[in-house]
C-alpha cells in the first residue's frame, strides 16, 4: 500500500510540473507576441546632406532603394551616373534582407563612381534611418543618418 501512495504522489508532482511548464510556455508566447518589432526602413528618406531623397520599397523578397529626389538649381541638367544614365529613378540600394537583430543587410552603389559597398540599414529610436556602407565588415565603414522626407517631389525628381 505504501508503494501506491508514493506513485500517487509522483503522479501529482508530474501534473504540477506539466501545468507549470504550460504556464511558462504561454508566458513566452505572449511575450513574443507583444514584443515590439524593429521599425522597417520602407519609406522615403532625405539623405544626410539634404540634397537627395531615396525611396525604399519591397522588391521581391528583399528591399531596394532608388533615387526619387535631387536638389538642384533650376535649369541645371539632371546628374548622371558613371555610365551616363540619369540619376532620377536610379536604383542604388539592392538585395537588402532582414537579419535576426532587425537590421537589414544589402548593397549600396555610389552612382558617381559605380562602386558598390555592403550596407547595413536600421531605423533608430528617433525614427531616422541609419545606413552604414562598408567593405568587408561593418567596422570598416561610415554611417549616414537619413531623415524621413515629408516634402513634395516632382516627376522629374525635383524637391519642392
């Protein structure tokens, strides 16, 4: 009889452990569901020097960014890239995919030189886009801070 009492006690302990595990799992699932997702870089951004605007959009399974605004004097011809193509509408950010830490990694091309660099993009707590262009590893690079663009753009890429 003593053996059956011990078995009943073990079964009761197993139920308590199982119930505690279910509650812990539920807590983890709820915490994951309410965790704040990292902000997306989708949108229109004014580059650090204020002279250009880049629109970042979904392009297939990745993000890409193209020039949609260029600050230039009236009558000044549209700048061209290294191949002589208009910079208006030129895609300069390609293949940006999200990493586990919420940042996006892809490539960025300097339209004036044609050089392509690795790029890390993330939106900071102030809502600004940080873009770090680098060679090899992010340690060897430079970060620019782009601000959300709220102005008007003409179809010819002029800032209004």
